[in-house]
C-alpha cells in the first residue's frame, strides 16, 4: 500500500492534518507532508480532503522474504514495575518454541523505571530482555504501546510475538497486528511449532465446541495472545547464563497519543481473585438456590480456598460475574477444583480442566464433569458438601 500527496491539488488547508488519527501529517509551505513511519493508511486524510490531494494506492503486495524474521518475543506486561504473572507462563512456552526453532527468546518491556522488572525477568531462562523506558510510558496507553511495539517489530523482525490475553494485551495487540499487516490469534490454549516450522495456534471456536488450530503462513510476526494460567509457571534458570539486558532507543515521535490520562482510579478487589487461588470450590445450577452458596463458601473457607461458579449460576444472579469460571469467565488452574452441581459443559471445562485435581459432586452419574474428574461423588451436593466441610474442619481442628 502506498500514500502520497498530489502537490498540484494540495493548498495546505490542513484538513487532512486535523483528520489524521496518527498525527502523521504536517503542513509546511502550504503543502501537506505525510510521515510514512506514523501513517497506517487508514484513509481518514483522503476522506477529509476536499481537493482530491491524497492518493492511496493498493499495490499487489510482493510476498515478503520471511527468512529475515527470527526469534520469539514475549510482551513483558508490567504494572508499576511488577511483571504480570502471565508473562512468566509465556516465557515457559516461548522457551520451548524458541528451542524448537533454534532461535532466541526475548521479553520486551515498555514503561518507565523498569529496573525491578528487568531483575525479576532475569531470573528466567531468557536470552534477552529489551527495555524501552520513557516518562510517557509510566501509565499504559494502548495507542502509544501499539505504535512503539509495532516499530520495534518492524526494525528487529521477531518471528513470533506472544502476549497475555489480559485487558492490556487484548486492547492493544490487535492494533499492533493491524500496523504490521499480520494475523493475531486471540485466547490461545495451545502453541506448538509444526514440522513446517510454523506456529500452530490452537484455541476454542464455535462456543468452545471445537478446537481450531490457526496458522499465519504468509506474514510475520505470527502473533498470539494466551490467557493467564493456561500454561504452567516455568522453573527459574538456576545457574544458566543470565539474559542480556538491552536498553532501546526510539524516536520520541512514537510517544504521541490522542488520549490523555486524567486520573487513575484503583479498583480494590472486593472478591478473592480466583485466578490466583490454589483451591477453588465452585457451585453450579445444581445447588438449586442462591442461599446454598453459603455451603460452597463454608467448604472453600475450611479449605482456605476461593469460591467459583458456573455461568448458569452467574446468569441466574446467584453470584457475581467475578466468580465465573469458563470460556467467558476466568481460566483457572488450581491444585484442587471441586465442582458442585456443575454438569461440565465444554465452555466450563475450557476454564478449569487443567486443574491438577478435580473433584466432581453431581447427582447424575453421566454428567460430563466426571470425564475430567480425578475423583467423583455421585449424589446430592447439598448433603455431601456440608459433610465434607464438617470432616475437613474436624481434621484441621477448626471445631
Ligand atoms: C458462548 C458460550 C459461552 C459460555 N461460557 C461459559 C463459561 O464461561 N462458564 C460456564 O460455566 N458456562 C459457560 N457457558 C454455559 C454452558 O454451556 C453451560 O450452560 C453452563 O456451564 C451450565 O452450568 P451448570 O453446569 O451449573 O448447569 P447445568 O448444565 O444445568 O447443570 C447442573 C448440574 O447439576 C446437577 N445437579 C442438579 N441438582 C444437583 C444436586 N442437588 N446435587 C448434585 N448435582 C446436582 C445436574 O445433574 C447437572 O449436571 C457458555 C455457553 C456459551 C454458549
């Protein structure tokens, strides 16, 4: 794709400059000038121009030489210098992908004051940690982050780029993909290198009824986001060579953004964060009444765990959405998951089936939850759960 100003038509009126969301146009000597490094060919300038002075041409794209792309990158999401847990899980998976490709694994961190993040990351089996620090990056800004990460990819050409499917990852990785004219597979549950050297990106599709494996054969980088807890936390590198920490420099023009942060309001988590819990006791429609969540809560408390729920229970208004486990809720991977009155629909399993030990309590011996359960109780959870709570409290001397 190419874009140019038709000089004989341009009178320097500045309409295109005002319309450009990328702030890629300046007017000098009554002529518009486009900064091609900032332009993303959105066409807003051409639409705004009343003088037909902007020409955008779509060329038949020559297929790029993909062999110039090497290495696996993980986006090092951090908040106030603390690295997001999903980043470590991606380092574990990224290490396997990089080894399979015989290439390097790097984490790229954007922010300000990244010393602590660099130290934390250096404990893992990485080849490089790229740091890009600027005061404007102290707070997350999707537009800025996307522009900078895309620019780094253009220059350094990673073959694979992974990020957490967090609020941050979801909101800006798609912008990076668009800027790089490449594909992005969101919410992957499996990543592997195929015999052809491509990244096989697997994710649930059609409401979780099938698993789709998606390839990006013609463009680079191959981009994927992955939810927290889909992959295990990797071991630290121990005595292996520490990664090289590289501080990057970029043009300050890349820091521009159309948004301004007015205030940052921190939300205090009112509920237990089920994603981090080691033990989860979940209730489904089978608990029959919202008041019975008290039984689930009692068992969770006796075990020192958190309360989860199926979507049916959440949709019925029995418990807030923050507790929902599954495809449209949270993905969890606790040491112990107890499913009470939950049928085990594929969308629920998508969020909990990688739990280490699963105990299912269900009246129906044919319920699909038993297919993934390590242990099962066939019976009424309203009777079994209080008995379990009593027994556990007695064993723990909780009276
Ligand atoms: C696009 C999409 C996304 C979805 N995302 C999610 C998601 O993120 N999470 C999720 O959970 N669901 C999700 N769902 C819904 C999912 O398909 C199921 O409808 C839902 O998981 C069912 O919840 P449940 O098992 O609690 O209820 P049910 O399917 O009604 O099962 C209740 C179970 O309780 C058992 N039971 C009844 N009484 C008792 C008793 N007294 N003691 C013991 N057992 C008893 C029954 O035998 C039954 O197996 C999604 C659906 C779609 C289409």
